[in-house]
């Protein structure tokens, strides 16, 4: 599971064939922080600013009381917080330079940055939601995750007795298939 990542640097937007985002975001993102997401609009990719962590459409306030920054693919279709976004194909791509995961050594968490060997940005599968709160549109997102108990690399992260989870990296050649109508 991923609770911290380094989003795409503006100057690397060209590597995704996009112009730079026109909004600000932090160089390290944690739950409830703003970050960039790539969505489809009128058959074109476009940047949108979202908060990291899902607020369902029925939310009445911007409050992240629950850990909704990751959505398990095995249950996303029936979990109340994610069901609407999933069933309405509200998929996006979160471009990152690196993700961070804890590896436990002698009972203590050591954080590791995971990035591409060639230094290029990569994209993560996400679902997003648009919610109206106090007459303002609030966009939020959750990173999709899969079981990684048997993954040769990702199984080393998180507490030894915990289920191993991983975000979903979308290969360059599949990006247009993940975000519909592009």
C-alpha cells in the first residue's frame, strides 16, 4: 500500500506528452495533500488537482477520517467509499517520480524510495471522485492496490505479518487503455 509518493516534477511533463500542470502541489505527497492526476476530457488528457484520499459523493465535509488513500481491487466494487467511482469508470493516472514503502529490519521500519532505473516518471492506477461540499467541487482520488504476497520485489515491504499490497503501475503502452476515451 502506498501512503507517500513523489509526484511528477513539472519539468518532466513532456515525458508524458503533456504540458506542465497549471496548479501547485508539494514535492512529497501524503494523504489529504493535493496532487496531480491525469483524466480524460473530450478525448484528450488533462491535468486535474485532486486530494490524495477518497471522499465519496455523499461526503458533507472535507475530512479524511478513514484511510481511503488506497482501494483494494478485490473489494473496490462494493466498498461504499469507492463503489460510485468504480462503477462509473472514473479512472485516472497519477504520475510519479517515486513511491515510498516501509521495509522492516529488526522490527524497525526503514523507508525505501522505489523508482524507475531510467529515472523517467511512471503512472499509477487510480479512481477519482468529484464531490460538492459547501458549493465547491472537491476532487479526490485513491490509488488502486493488488495483493503482492508472491511478488518477487514488493513482498519485502510492510510489516512481516501483514498482507503485502502494491500499487498498480501502468506501463507506458497501456496508459491510453486505462483512462477511457483517450
